[in-house]
C-alpha cells in the first residue's frame, strides 16, 4: 500500500514539475526609428495570457511550457509573431503599416 501511495505522489509531483511556466522579457521598438513603443500588446499565442509594454517599451510575460509563440500588436503597425522557443529575452521590431493607418478613427 505504501509503495502505491508513493508512486501516485511521485506521478503528481512529476506532472506538476512539467507544467511550469517561464518568464520571457523583452522590448518592443519601432523597426524604422528604433524608438520604444509604449502600450504594445504582447500575447502568448493560443492563450488568453497577455500584457502591454510599459513606459520604456519593456514587457515580462509568463509563457507556459509547450507554448513558444508570442503575438505582438500595436495600432498602425503590422502584427508580428515571435518564436521564443528557449529564449528568455527578445527584442521585437515592429514595422509601420502606413496603408491601414488612415483607417483609424480617434474620438476625443
């Protein structure tokens, strides 16, 4: 009985250890000027886990094991998918989408 209980506990511990998250940090910049982009959205593709970049264009997001793609979006720029595989720090350069920029409407 003790061996069975021990085996079950070891299986639970193994599953918990495999379901770990890792932190990925990075900076989102304008691909042309190199200036940081404040308020860009960073999502883990296939999840609802997301955040926005801070005043310095930086982000830190928890990426579950098995998920390796970040989706970065910002109004007026082309969305970009980044494969972070084993990376813990990335720099993202977004390219301006000048064609669709005139379609934005700002209400004040």
